[in-house]
C-alpha cells in the first residue's frame, strides 16, 4: 500500500456510521506515517467502524507501554526499535562506542528487555496486542575486523537475544474477537 492509497482509505472511512474501533500505538518513535498505514489497514478490516488510534510520547517507549495498559482500547499495537533497549543502539543518537561500552550496552539491553516484557505482559491482560520487534539489523558498533566477531555479535547475551527472549516469552496463541 502506498501513502496516497492509505490516505484515501482513511478519508473514505470518516463517514462510517458504526461504532469506533479504538487502538493504542505504543512506540518510542514518531509514528506519523506508521499510524496512517495502520489506520488504513484497520479500516479495511473493520469496514463498518470508524478507526481511532491513540499514541504516546516520542522517545518514551516504556512509558507508552504503561499508558497502553491503562488505556481503554479494543487493541494495542507495540512497535519496538533497538533504541528502546538502549538509546546508544539507535540511529538518532550518537554514542561514543568504545569497546568497554559494549558490555554496558549488553547489560542495559537485558535489563530494559525485562522491564519491557513486564510492561507488555501487563498491557496484554487488558486487550489483545500486536508486537513488532526490531526488524533492522543492529548498528555496526563492533571494533573488530569484519572477519572477527565482536562482543555484540558472539553467541550468548546480545541485544538481539534479549529482544528475541522478550518476544518469545510473550508469544502465545490467543484468539479474541474485537
């Protein structure tokens, strides 16, 4: 779907007579076009209802998850980026990535993943959720030659494995009608 198609779908859905399908988009990013595409897809799914998508604050992923758990919505949408595990992993934050910092990034990512998992579990108790874990590869923060593995790339605790464990522990086949 292209942006113009999504905008046309949303425009056509504004005059619907049915009730409102309310959802909350919990993310740390600015969801301008993401919100547009989600609204268009929901409009195609719920052809008789108006679509309302609430969002949280930019840069406050964990706070937005907590807002989601308190929101009175039909469904929640969670989109996580690497920067939500540790701001130094984001493309919008410059960091002094020294070899000694890699260990600290790993520790922060693991602790943050546990907090995120807890907040998502709490939010899932109130409504169905869709969860999107980071889809892009980790930024190149290694200080080793390309033929060697760095601290963030070796098997064991990595930001990727922390995100994977978080997602796997939350995955469960729950089917609810909304």
